[in-house]
């Protein structure tokens, strides 16, 4: 770039139009120091007219926006540099805290806490299949209605139960199975009568065009894309001139875009689907950034998905079609129709007044629903374009009960967040920006705070420990309103209303800026961290109480259960890590102090916190550490113990340990078998070149090693029986690996990849199970099990792997050549003679 600038007559800065792009443009000027005129060109789509217009109408760099972005970057650095070391000392090394990532993690943890406290309840009602008695009127002849009241008292539904106790609130009738079945029997053959009919007009306006967050949400619901995958695909569509800029929180459309959308609606759907006046949408996003355009197809005339089909990959086509449909629908007429509510009553054979309700919806004009129907995070929710037709009914009309069915329901805990719903929650709180949502979703997973099971985000116990510490000792840093208020202040910097340096100084050192109770008014971040550090009870924050005296401890090698231990501040998971409080197999909670510090049990990999019910905890404690004393070593006299560890069963004697073979179990292991395991790795003999040949048991089976070379053994028994001659014969044969080795059968066949059409299978690899379509391989993540991975999840993993591009081959370090002698210099000779003298 420096070379090009030297020969240029003018420099045009064409970075992205958001704050990050403005800051990059400023940094380019600072680095290149051009001597020629510099102009900033701004565009939101990469099309010829847009670029030409941007070149013809350049502007200066907006210093206020640069300052706002720099302030945001420095603010995040200050937060991370000050708070992350606290986590290293009190929880675990290599953790991180962040202004937005910590709040996002807290949201997920709070939802899991609600699920852990949740008590389910069973409730019943009665569903009636009713039919009209005469043949007059239009519509269906039968319909269903549900029991809503008994003798004037409302029948309990899911919302009437206390989530903490599972008990129904007062003033409602809680029907159990026996009561519902009895009532259904008493309603057999009794007449039903319509008591009320209410009909109202139904009208639904179109959805606003996409902004970054709503695009990520809909792509997750409809296409099962992760936030990162959505943004990668959108980036490619933008760079190739197919859509406008994809990092925006504006729902505005330009006049040109509105005209293009209306013209295309008329062409494809007809004039009656075009409203009389163009639709203009207002931003409802808290702390919205700049008035950019919404995400829409690029250009003055929108290309249909069919016109671009041959130019786009499968992923790009699906996302473009989503954006195109949403944009077109935003300029279409309302969906209109009628909604009807009916009340029906019947008297049971014992005189109970039973009220039933039925609702219907008819759509007389679908309007925008012809082009686009938004999905819901609730997979059981009814689509907006679905009709529920009822017969034509009138008050006092007689009906016949054809069938009475008792129906049981169980209350459900609040749904876990998905990436889509978490982005929506952050947006509603005014936290984060369009450019950060995808990276935040990735960061909280990469740090081990959250893992995925299907689409659901599940917090780890590590996240519980980190958020517990933050809430107890630094509550302002994870407070939703204070974090959003900080976004407000950054917006003030972007508009030039507040100096960036003054804001940062007050945040770090304290000052009168900010809202009451903010970090600045509390003395600043530095003082806050310094004062609190010594008072943090590390053991307390690393202990997550479950029930009774059971806690989950977060240890260096993972979480484990403990009960019967004193919950004082005399230690912590971080202290355990520093003092090496682990078993011989690296198992958390397997030290010799176990008996003194209570009963312990390892937690299975990938278990969700809300799955640790009392029954599950008892089951894990019964399994315990699986510790079983087998006897004593005949030579040293030390006890030999078999244990169940986090990474499988192992046998331990003093400082030496060895994993059990795949054919062995703790229950059946004998002292002789344990002594045999403790001989591993076994010296088979010495080769002619003087290198030892060792027999070893590895994660992927038994094998031999000789220096840096290795060969697999066919059976575990060979570990103890293979001779030197047999080993030498194996090393004399060429090594078979990869394509030359016999291909193992897949662990599971999943079906075709929606993106490539190739069959997807799960295979066992060197580093664990992975999914492949024959061209791309993607390892299963934490929380993904071979048995439960869905086609959608497999396709998502493969798409994420493709998005990262081909793996970069490792470059072998070149051997350093000996430095050439410099014959021209005579100084070394003088030095040598001087030294010898």
C-alpha cells in the first residue's frame, strides 16, 4: 500500500461504513501518511452505481466515530486486562472476562438456574369433539373444544402453577387424571350448547426488513445456521454484490429499494398485493447505531433467487432467498381475516356446569404471507398463515358431543437459549452491537462457558463459578442496565457529545460521569478490582450448591460432586489446581484428602446442570469414584486401588497409574490383572540400533514404539505377549495409515447434507468422533454425542468447517544451516592470535 500511495494522485478510503470501518480508515491514514488528498467514500452495497456514487460524493473521516470505536476497544481491553487475572487467581487459569461476553454468559446461566429450581406439575383437562346437529351453514361440521371452567371456576393450565413448588395457585380447579377421566365419563351423551360467539377482524402487518440480529434469528430458526455461519455466508453475498451491508441495526429502506420492492411485488404477485402507500419502518432497537439501510438485495432492481441460482452455493442461495423474501414482504399488503371465539356449556350427569372454549381463524386475504412467514423460537407454536376453521355457529345453538377425551399435560421449564434467542435478548437489553453478536456467540463457546446440545446453549459449571464470582464481587460489571448505559455513553462519543478520553478516565480511575451506581461513580474499575481481590472467597465461588449438603466443585480437571464437606474458605478449585490436588490419573477430587473433605464423585462429560436431580446425584454417588482396593504390591507393600476417573477407569499404586484396557472393568479386575497393567509401558527388548521397543496401551488401542516410530498391535493381549522378534518383524513392514489402512465402518449414518447433497456419516478418528460428507471433516463438539447428533447439527458443523477454509498444512521447521565463514574479514584472525597469547 505504501508503494501504491507514492504513485497515486488521490487516496480513497473504502472501508466498511460502520464504526469499525471508520476506525480502520483512520488507522490507514496514520500508517500510510499519504502526501496526496485523502477522501472517505461510503457505500452499503458493492454495485457499480453505488461505488460510482460513493466516488463522486466523498467525505472526510468522521473523527467522532473513530473516537467511539477506539473508546470501545480500549474499554474492552481495560475490562479484560483487569478482571480476567482475577478469574485466573480465583477460578482457573486462562479464563477471560468481557464487557459483553460476561453479560451474555450470565443470561444463559440465569436461565439454567431457573431450570434447576423448576418443579414440574401434571394437570389434566377434557377435549370434546363436537358436531353441529343441522346441515345448514358453511364450514366444517365438527370441531374440537377444550374444558376451561368447572362450576364457574377456571380449570388450571400450565401458567397457573408455581415453577418453584409445582403447586397450583389458589382460585383454580386442578384436575388430576382420575378427575378428568371421571368428568369425561359424566359428560357422555349429554347435550352441549353454544353460550357465546365473538368475531373480530384479524389484521397483521408485514415484518420489518432484516437487521443483523433478526437475520441471525431467522437463519437459525429456518436454516439451522449458527450466528457465525450466517455472517460468513452474508459476508460472501455482500462481497459479491448480491446484498447490502450485513452489519446494521437499521430497518430503513432507501426510496430506490422501496420502489424496486414494490415493482417486484406487482410483477410477481399482482397489483392488489401492493399497498397504496410505500411502507416505512422505524427503528425499535434500543441504542441503535447509525441510520444505515436494512439488509436487502443489492441494486436498483432486485434479482430473484432463481436468477442467481447458478451463481450461488447452496448456503448462499438459501440465505439470499430468505433476505429477498423478507424484503419483498415488507412492501406488501397486510394479511387480513377474521378470528372467532366460541364458548360452549354442558351439564354433566351429576350437575356440574362445564364450560368449553374453541377459537378459529380464517384468512380472507393473505397479503404479505404469500411471500414470507416468520418462524418462532417455540417449535410448537402455530404458524401465522395457518387457519383454524370453525362451523358457522350462533348463540344457544345445540351441539352433540361425539367424543370426550381426557388429556394430560406436564408443565415445562423455561426453554434454554439458542444463539438466535440469546442475540434477541442482548438486543432487547441494548447490549452489544451488530458487529459483535456472532463473535460473542463463538467466544462464550470457545471459552468453555457454554456448549451446544442441538440448538440449545447449555452453561458449564465453569460458567456458574465465573458468573457467581462476578455477581457477588463485581455486580456492576454484569448488570444489564449498567452495561446498556455504557453503550449509551459510547453512542454519545460517536455523536461528539462526550469526549472519549474523559469517559475512559472516569471508567478506570473513577469520576462523576455515568449514571448513579455506575463503575465510574463507584471509584473506577481499578479501585473496584483492587479492593475486592483479597476478599474473594475462592472456594465459595467454585462451589455451586445443588441441594442438601451437595455441591459441585469446579476443579482444575473439571467439575465433581462433593457432600459432607465443610464449606469454609480454606481452599478453592484454583487453590487445588495450584497445589496439585488431583489423582494419579489427573482426576479432580481423587486425592488422599478425599476422606477428610467429604464424599466425592466425578461428573460425566457434557451433563447439563439441570440434569443433576436428587435421583441423579444419588446414582452418581453410588457409582462414586468406583474405588476398589485390590490388594497390596508384593514388592513395595503399597495398596493397589482401581478407580473410576473422568477419562475412564484406571488402577493406581503409589505414584504409578495405568488405565484399564477396553476389555477390563473395575468390578472384574483382579490383583494379578492390576499388577500386569502396572508393568505398562513394557520393555519388549532392544533393537540392533540400540533403541528400546516398548509396548503401550493408548486411547486408540495397543501399539509398539521405537524411538519416534510406532506400529499398532491387533489385540490388547499382545501388550504382554509380543516378543522382540515379532516386534522387529512389525517394524520391518511399511507403516499403514490413512487411505492405505483398512477403512473402519462408520459409527452412524445420518443422511444427505442439505448443502452438498452428499451422504453424511460419523466416524471414529484419531482425535475422537467426527462427521464427514466425504470431502469435509468436522469434529463433534462438547455436548454432541454420536447417538444424538441430528442431520441439522451435522450439517451445521460441516458448514462451519467449510467456512474456515482448508486446513493450513504445518510447515516443518527448516534445519538451521551452519553460518558461512566470512573470509573477507581479517579481524577474527587478530582476535584469535590475541586470545592465544
